[in-house]
């Protein structure tokens, strides 16, 4: 039942038509935007979104001194034509003495599609099948060529606008056309530029210059600019290796994040040029060294032996995490049922341990396999799927009702299977171990985060060994207790109390259902949580009907099934309609939403930064939030030092946050990171305490301002 529910929930949550390729440096995803459908003449856009790891960048249409622009090769059905890339405004990236033009953080390279009357959607899917083969180059101190093949199905009968904000942001990031005039006069070995029609607010301000035509100017050479009234002028040296002599030079001028484009008419005669060079010598040297450098970089940090030890300790501590509390009810009931039968307890402990270890190994195998296929996953990824959260809520409701005595499992299964369960009670213990791992996965215990982050970058065999060691650590206390005679002597004799105790243990299960309902509300909205609540009521009625007489059981069962099916369909619609992250956790007072590049921007402005990587389904995260991060004295300490507070909400799957976690050597939440200037990021414990946070803040000087002084006074007044 558990496997069926999880499989159906995962299938529901993953329904969609995007294609993703993930490497150690970038995450590439093919997106579509058809807000008015696929009728001829309607706007249809597709685009490749590149999310870069910190300090890595890809290239503009003119890459500058070195590099290569991203290349997109489309395969489209008859009647659909792809246009040119609508390149966003670039920025300059110096590497040594070279200057390159490109993009950091996240960029969308979007392309318009023209739908003609000749287009016919595929008969099977009723959709526009888009296929793309992309090549891009990413560089930091080294350059690594990457590529990927993508496919996407755009529904023909409905609009596609789930990624509308991303496309709108990319539209806004493109250079705005100027209505003025521009000339590029050739003066010896330099270009004399004159541009009119720029906004009045730019007058007197320095601008950045980007020529769209490569291999014309000396990109890294010194150049000068000035304002002649309303006209911007510049003198830019020509490249000694110039291989092109255009009559018109499209150029882009930028100031901050804003850009303007215009075509400059070339005046004069070009001097003799050099033969074109396919790839610059600097790029050739970088490409030769990339593989060795990448291998050396990935091997730094944690050793395999230390990772195994961390996995064992982390698994042990998982038993203390609040995520595991609901399953403790099943474990304790299992202990009491055996009474003084030592052999039965040993079998129970061995079967439970086998279930835990096998589940960790299977989960590790799934993560390794999906990573190898290009997916970017982290610890607890299944609870980022609203369908899985809903399925677990149904499962926990059934378990709670079973513990409360509303129904017995033998009523759900054929007599032959029921008798087999009675003959082999170890199966229950094994499955309780499986359930313990499913429920424990949202928690990251101390020592466990680094081990998991290290494991996902290892070869498959070593990664699976670390996952299995986590299972050994989690199962070890129960295995020891089941084989220790002293534990048997502490247990009371069997009697009526066992029935009462079993029913009492139903309430931790119901509490877990309340938690899962809250998580689903954070992910998909209150309407989805309400629909799930009705499904749970109908499921409870169905379970209750199993104890009725035959005729009443059929009538009530049919009503409950129809009720469940109807609201389950409504719930599925709510989940699919709300697949975008809600990011509610970022809107708490002084906290800002984390986004790629935001930490670097704040550090460049001179502010220290504290980042809370969290998720609604992470119970430990919520505990730390209530006991530490919402304390007035802690917030006063942070404000007094002018620390910027960022919250990265991982409640729903967010590849950018997953990549940021991986860059910090982690694969799950909670994670707390303090950034101070150019120092290495300081990672705090998963179980956060005010004293540990204050100790880390001791390295941050107090801000010298009247506001900071008032905050410090407030801190002294409310501190114990």
C-alpha cells in the first residue's frame, strides 16, 4: 500500500513536459510560454534557462576576448518556425587580462516560434512537440563545454503560462531599442562612436559598450567616453586581429542593469584585417586544462572514512529527530506485542533493521540513478512533491485508524494473504522500517548533512555504502534493544493495557497528518489542503465501513469511494495548478527571499549575510525557527550588526536552491550559513542554538549608526 501510494503521488507531482540537464556547473531547462495557445499569429516562446553555479558564466552572442556563444539547434514539426535568440543585456567578465561578455546567475535565452496555418498538432498527444540540442560553454578560471538534448510538449488546446513571470523578467532584461541615431566613424585604428536619443537621465553618466559583431574591437583595451550635450561619444581601439568589416554595427549600451540597442552606420574605410581565428589561444589552453582542474576541485574536502563515520552518527541521531516520532508509535507497539518472547523480539529487531537499511540503500540508488540521468535532487526530495505529501497523509490516516481499532488490516486483504501475514509477522517489522525511512527523510541530523553532500558526488558503489551506513546508524538502537535481555525485564506483562496503549499511539499518527496538511497548504494553497481533508474524511468512512454488515458495507463503501474519487480529482487539479513555489517563508519581517546572486550582491555592498535554507516539511527547520530565528534578542543581535537575512524556501523543488546546497557540500535542509566579507562561509549546526549563532556573530563588528545603537539598547533590555 505504501509503495502504491508513493508511486501514484510521485507520478502526479512529476506530471509535466519540461526537460532538464544538470551538471556540476549549470542547470539547463527548456521552458515554454504560450499564453494564448498555439493558434496562428499568437505569441509563442520557448527558451533555454541556464542557472549557473556561483562564479561561473556562459556567453553572449559576442563572447568578447574568448569563449563561445550558446548555440541552439531546434527540431520542430512542419508549420512551426523558430526565430533568433532574443539575447538579454550582457555584462562584462574579466579573466586575467581578458574581457568577456556573458551571463552569471540565471539567464533565459528565449526564441519566438511562428505558428503557421500548416501546423497540425500530434494526434496522440494533441501538442506541439519541441526538440532542442543545445551547446554552451561555461567558464570561471577554467572553461568547460557542455551540451544537452531537450524535449517539450506544448498543449495545443490550452494556454501555457506557468513560466510567465520568468519570460516577462527576460523580456524586461533585453536592451530597449533607441529611436535616435548612431554612427561609427573609422579614425585610423579606432572607432569614433556618436549616439543620440539616449534617456535624459543618463547624461553625464558613464556607460558600458558592447558590440554585437565579434572580432572588430580590442575588447580588453582602454577606451574613452564623454558626453557632447545630448550625444554620447566614445573612442574605441580596433582589434589588430580584426577579421570583419561590417557596414552596420549593432551595439548595446548599458548603465547598471538597463540596456539600449541601436545600429551604428559605419563611416570611412576599414583598414586591412587579419584572417579569422576559430577559437582563441586563451580558450584553447583553458579547454585543455578543464578536465584535470575539475577533477582536482571535486576531490577536495571530506574523506570517505569521515563520511562513513558521519553517516553512522547521523543515522543514530535520526532517532532523536521529531520527524521519526510518528513511527515510534509503531515500534513501541511492536515491542509490547512480543511481551517476554525474546526470540520474537530479536526477529522483530532484525526485520526492522533490514527494512531500514534496505530502504536507505534503495533511496540512495534512486538518488544516484536520477543524478546520473540529469536530475538535481536533495535529501527529502520526495516531500517536495505535493502528490507524495497527500499520499502520506492518506497512509498515516489509515495507520492511525488501524491503531485506534476502527478497522483491521485483515479486512483489506484476501484471507490467504492475511494468514500469510499471521504466519510471518516479521513482514510487519520490515515494513515499519521502510516507513521509518520515508518519514525520517525530511530531517537532516547533525553529522549527516556533510556525509550526504559528499555521497552524491561519489561513484555509485561508494555513495550506496554511505546511504547504507546511515541505515545501520538509524536501526542500531532498536536492534540492540531487541536483543538485550534487560529491555525485556523492563516491559510490563501483557494485558488489557496493551489495547489501551495501542489506541493511544494512534494520536501521534493523526498529529503527523495535521503536519502534512499544513505542508500541503504551504506548497499548493489552502484549497488543496481543504480538498485533501475531505479525501481523508471519505477515506476514514471507507475504513469504518469495513466493519459493517455485508449490505451496509457495500452501500457505504460505494458512497465513500465515489466521494474519495471526486475530491481526489479536485485535489489533483489543485496540486497541478499550484506547482510554483509559494515562498511564504521568506516574507517574515526582516527576512528577504533568497535568489541566485543575491548573497554576492549584498556582500559587495559591505553587508554580512545570514542564509536560512528551510522547507515547510522539515520539522527541524520549524523547531529552529521558533526557538532561535524568531527570538527578538537574536533578531536584535543580527540587526545591530547590519546582517542581511535571506531565507531559501525549499518546500517545493527549486533547482537553484538545490545547486546552492550542493555548492556548500550539503544535500538537504536545514542549513544555516553566515557570510562575512571575503571569508569562507561559516556553516552552523543543523540543531541551531542562540549561543552558537551569537558566537558566530562575534566575528561581525557592530554597525555604527543611531539605528544600530537603538537596536543594541533593545537587545540589552530583552536579553536574559
